[in-house]
C-alpha cells in the first residue's frame, strides 16, 4: 500500500508530509537531484545564507501560515519591512501603488496611481467605472486584453507589465487572466467594472488573511522550511530517494498511488508513456515557438518551453552604507520600456528582511547589503536569462544595480568597488506556464487523466497531479493544493 511521490520540491514534500500524518500508508519520495526543496533553496555567501529561489509566501489566505505553524516554525515567521517596493518607469521611479492586483488599481484615480501614470492615463483608466461591459462568461481573455479594454494601454504598459514580468516573467498579453487571478474575471462581470472587481477581491483577501503584511517569510530564509520538513518526513518514516529521476512510471508501478509533483511538460511525458492517451486535438499550431519534446507520446509538444520559461537571478553582496536608508524601498519592479536596464526586478534583500540585514551586519560589519536582480522575459527568449553565461549576467547586474539606485543617491551612487561578490542561480521550470494556450493544455492533461479512470477508479497505480503547474504559481497555491491531493488519497484508501 505504498504511495510514491515523484518530485521532492515543496509540493511533493508537503503531499508526503500530509500523507504520513493522515494515513497509514508507506510513503516514498523520488527526487531527481541530490537535494530536496526544488525552488526553495539556499544561496551561500560564505557564512551568510540567503534564499536562492522563493523567498516569501503570500498571506492572502491562511493556509501557508497555518502549515508553517503546524511544522512548529511559528516563532520564525517574519514580515517584510513595510516600506514597500518601487516601480522603475522609463523616465521616473516611485513607490508602487498600494491597493491593486497585478498592478491593476482598485481606484484608478488614486494619488499614487496618478503620480506614476499621469492625469490623462488615470482619467482613461477611470472610464472603466462607467463603460459598458463587452466581456462575457464565454470569453477567456489575457490580462492585457482586459486591462487595455477597460483601463487603457498606458495603465497596462506602465503599472501592470512590470508586475507581471516580475512575478510571471511574462507581459500581460501573454497571461491568461483566469489562471493568474482566479475569480477576478467573473467578479468583473458581476461588478461591471475591473476596478470594482479588484476592490472586491482585495477586500475578500484582506478579510481572509490574518492581519499583517501581504507576504511573510521565515527568519534565516524560507529555504529553512525544507530542512525542517525533511526532518519531520524522516521522523514519520517517509523514505527519501535522492538522485532518482523517474523516467517511466513503470519503474514504480508496484505502488498503489503515485503523486506526480513535477512540472507539466515532464508530468505529461510520464503520463503519455504510462497511459495510452489518444492524440489530443492539435489546436495549438502557429501560436508560438514550438520546441518538440513529446514526439510520439500522444500529447502535443509544449509551447514556450525550456528556452523561455527560465529565469536567472544574480545576488550581489555590497558594502554600501548609502543603502541603509532603503532608498528604493524593498526593491524595484522594472518597466520593460525602461531603457538601459535589463533586469526585470530587483529585490533589496537587506532592506526587505530585517533578519538578513542583522546577519550581514553580524558576519561582515555594518553597511553591508544584498540585492537580487532577475533576468529573463518570455517575450524576449533570446535576451539575457537562464541561458546566459555567469559573466554576462554578473556584468549586467553590476551595471543595473547602479542605474536602479540612481546617480542622486544620498551618499553618492554605488561604485564598482562597493560590489564585493556575486552569485548566479538559474531556474528552469519552477514557474508554470500561464498563457491561455498553456492553461488549455493543462486542462487537457487533467481531463485525459480523468478519462483514463486512473485518478480514483480501479486501475492501478492510481495517479494524482500536484505542484505549481497544476496548482498555480507560488506557495499559497502549491501548499494547500498538495495537502488536498494527499487528503483525497488518504480518503480514497480508507473507503
Ligand atoms: C526564482 C523563483 C522565485 C520564486 N519566488 C517565490 C516567492 O517568493 N513566493 C512564492 O510563493 N513562490 C515563489 N516562487 C514559486 C515557488 O517557488 C514554486 O511555486 C514552488 O516552489 C514550486 O514547487 P513544486 O514542488 O511544484 O516544483 P519544484 O520546486 O520545481 O520541484 C519539482 C522537483 O521535482 C524534481 N524532478 C523533476 N523531474 C523529476 C523526475 N522525473 N523524477 C524525480 N524528480 C524530478 C526536481 O528536481 C524538483 O526538485 C518562485 C519560483 C522561482 C523559480
């Protein structure tokens, strides 16, 4: 009665943890690399350890926080500095407007919105409050299509594009609205306005979340969650096989249930080999760059795959006391139109997280800072990103950090000598596909699995999907989803 979990990222680990807690089943995790955690990983600068991947979780629902508390880590929970992030536009930079979803404001005429986009664009955006609604429940538009229609191009390009690039590595026109902001489209249809829908959703999220900031993390870095989870998994008797890449589900077909906690291209390859999926309708031709992956598998190849989904992060260590005052808040999102800057976002880690600043000061002395710049945009697959050399990325980051903090920095601009060290981290498929095409493909994979009767029927092994491609981006989606998958398995096996 073994449950196999394929993939030891946070989704696989959480599913295994929940199964060990709520069922009598034997659980084994197969992880391809030599390290558990996937996109939750440490980044070491000598004696200082920061996050190499995910650094915080959204608190719009209580689920991740509750999970952290159940792990016994409540005392490590920490809020970011409340100063907030900035937005770098082509000709100006300023604090990011507060009340929004994906940069879409609840009040298009608010002072902080006007300050960034100007009066004319704010007035155009405010037309949303009265304009007739032409979208219907049958539509499946991109974020960009809806924002441009309701609030105008200026707002879409100025406020929304930098945020979607920072979070999803993609512009608003490449993102399926229903995928990245569940419920927002439907609320807009009911409210008759995008701004009112944002206001209503923000209100609901704030009511659902415990009081406090929009994200939280753990002192010492979010990667610490992985060590604690691993210890608890081992204590609960979960077997962990590292360095074991599952190429074919036949390798583990003696298990009663298999949780596939992988990216969707990899998951659909495994499923195609395991089940005789009928060829899926090839409705995707001509919609983008096709990089063949699954030829002969019965599933069409993924669009926008390896070359473009990846991001590269460059973390710089600086001795720069002029950054003590948090001159750009907790960091910056960068407009794709900002000339002379290649990074799409910069996190000022030591301004955002008090524990990181304390650690840097304690280990290296006062005035030390860490910033993290991210590279890679879907629209620009040949631009710098995951495929670039370390040297190229570090050179870009050294230049971008000076530009982003500006020449008029109190205490003087950052000089090259103040940048002490750099580390590059690359991530390939830890961010799921979020275009309408990929959303459709994901639904097809799930539907094909349902049709096969292998989710809860009599066929063995039963197959289950978890992880960010199926749950949505970020721990706030991945963690509760993985727990639900595990609870369902426990329930099925007890009936
Ligand atoms: C740079 C970056 C920053 C992020 N920042 C945040 C953030 O601040 N907040 C937030 O909430 N989210 C953030 N995210 C997203 C979040 O990290 C992911 O949603 C989440 O970690 C995904 O977990 P997962 O288990 O689904 O996938 P992964 O972490 O990708 O884990 C999948 C695992 O499966 C293994 N694997 C792959 N193929 C096989 C195989 N065939 N057999 C066995 N094992 C296999 C891989 O080695 C990997 O360990 C960030 C992501 C990235 C990349």
